[in-house]
C-alpha cells in the first residue's frame, strides 16, 4: 500500500461526512506504520470500539470506508471474507458500511465478515496456522496477497456503487 497521512485519509472517506471524517481517531503508532506490509489500512477506533475504518487504493486513488461492528462477539469459529483466515471465537466480526452517497444517507448498508481487529495483512503473512488463526490454506503469500487485494476491492466497490 502507498503511504498516506491523516489528512489524505480524512479526504478519502467515501461514506462519511466531512464532520465524521474530521472526528476520526487514528490508532496509536500511526506515524510509525510500515505501509509496505499492508494491502489495506484498517483499524478500530480506540475511543469507540464499534467503529472501524478501512482504507485501500482504487484506480490509483485512496478510498476510505467507515465500518460499524456489532457489540457482541461471535462465540464460534468464523472465516474472514477478505483474507479468508479462520479465527477462533471473537476473531471475526460482521462489519456494516453505509453505502456512499444518497443510498447511505437513506440507511442502505453493505455488510461482510472481516477480521475483528482489521489486521488481514498480518494474518495472510503468518507462516503457519496457530490455535487462534488459520490462514487461507493451499496458497503461498503471493496468492494470499492477490486474493486479499481482489476481495477488498470488490467490497469497496459494493460500498461505492
């Protein structure tokens, strides 16, 4: 992923008002992120854990999506739709994103299961399965990266269109 600063991210938010984007809380350590190890930037709001953000590149432009997670965590193993890692209890959450534009203002949303901590880029790089996380089997790292980028772009497209 290409590096971005906070203002670029705020400007890229596709399904948020300017006011909502200005109130975004960035994760601790944002300034020290290694963007070369990320396929998308994702984080949960440290002040409001039900709120999350996903920022990716679409057609050479950054696009940010505001997400909302439910308050309760799943008690069973679930697979992330984006990175296809299977997590034990609570590791995946159903995130809902308001659609961009008038559809979102009318209450229309798009939902998908994503790693609860939005750290898909970390999970696809795990060398082997752990008790808590099983990366997508049968693919090398390049295949996992390609799949994550493709599925993230498809999710962002669903929010935008």
